[in-house]
C-alpha cells in the first residue's frame, strides 16, 4: 500500500475548510494510506477524522534548527510518499518541497497555474475555488470540497450545556487573532446589553473563547463556556455551534464552522477581505460588510438580528 501526504498546518478555519478537500483526496486514493502533517493544536482533532489514516506532528520550529529539520526529513522519508498535497501553500511548505521530501508527485498552488497565469491573479480567487483547481489539476475528483461534512466530529454536549442554559441560546465570537486586529468589531459588549434588553432571558448569550481569549471574555456580560479553566476542544466547539439558535461572529476561525454548518447568524467584515474570497457566508449565515468595523453601529447589527429572530 502506498502512502500519500496532505500538509495543512492550520489555522482552525483553514483546516475546517480543507476537510472536504482531504475527503476528496482520500476517495481518489482509496488504496493508499493518507497521512496529514499538521500542528499540535489540531493533532487530536484530526486524529479522529475518518478519512485520515494517520496524523504527523510538525512542531514548525525555526528553519535554522537544522537538528529538528534533519529528524523531520528522516521521519517523513520513511513513508516513501508517492504524492504530496500541499494545502498550506506557505513559504515553509515550499521549503519542505525543496529540501525535505524525496521527489514525490507534488500538488500545490504553483502546480495549479495555467500557462501564463500569474500567482498573484490566482490568489485573488476564493479559497475553495483555488483548492478545487489545485485538486482537479492533480486528477482528484472534487465532490466534497464545497460540501464538507463535519458530522464525524460531533459529540454529545447536552449535559455540559445545562450549566449555561436550559434552552435556546445566542453564541458570539467577538475575538480574532492579535495579528489581525482590523477584523475585530469593538461593540460586542453593547450588543450583549441590547440583546438582553430586547429578549430578556429568552436567549442567554454564550461566548466560547479560544486560547489567549479567556481574560478578555471575562470582561463581557456573557456566559463563558470553558473546559474547566481552559478553552473547549474543537469537537466541543463544533457541537456547541451546531446547537446554537443564532450566532454573531467576527471573521475568525469559528465563523468558518458556522458558515459550513449553515447556521443562522451574522458574520462581520471590514475592508480587510471579502466574505466571497474567504468562502464565509450564505443565505443563513449572512455577512455584513462595511469599510471600517469601527463604523458599524450596534443598532444596525441588532436590526439584522431582529429580522431573523422575530
């Protein structure tokens, strides 16, 4: 049995989006073992994925750490991969292609370009369109790339939810990466106050902070969903999103999950990108786009929520 490698280090939203592509790759190589090279944050989650046969940890240490790179190269080449699907398409993975892996068939952004096509033009396309073109260029049938199924990751959280609510609830994702502060809408606390004024106790407001977000979450007048004193695991997060009545989110990892699960809600965009380019949003999980998120008033968001909930 031959081995194929899929590289996807993260982030959360990007990994979620890649699930359909990974399933398509597995279906095209049913008689091969599919191994995923990923980061520590996603090791446990993706180990349970039914179309991944094994997960390899990449600590992603600095490239000057030649000892680590030597050991990674040695370990990867034990598998004699016949194909590599680089779904990360980063400078790191281009480095891996050049220096770490022994000449397998390599699928990446660069191998997907049509004759005369510029990489800068290719990268302007929506994420899933690019991924689809990449797989088709490698003769992979793309049935699930835009129709991914996360049901394999669901867990029963009903007992856990009882400590926060006995019924329907609104879920918010008011944070974003510190590297991308322009993605953060600054009025979530005002929004919570208005939701409580309008709906009283009908819809408790829950927030599920990620790593590094707990202290900030405690400043909000919302119920904080945690695993002890730590963020919930990814499968709990997906199950929580699935149970929510309504969701309001910045352009962040959980928004990808909300969009693919076609949850009722809103996702808030400034001019940093478009909902179309990152494949977030649909007829149920609706994007609100403004030039600057600081100029998006709470009343506008409340109006949209009331249209959907009333």
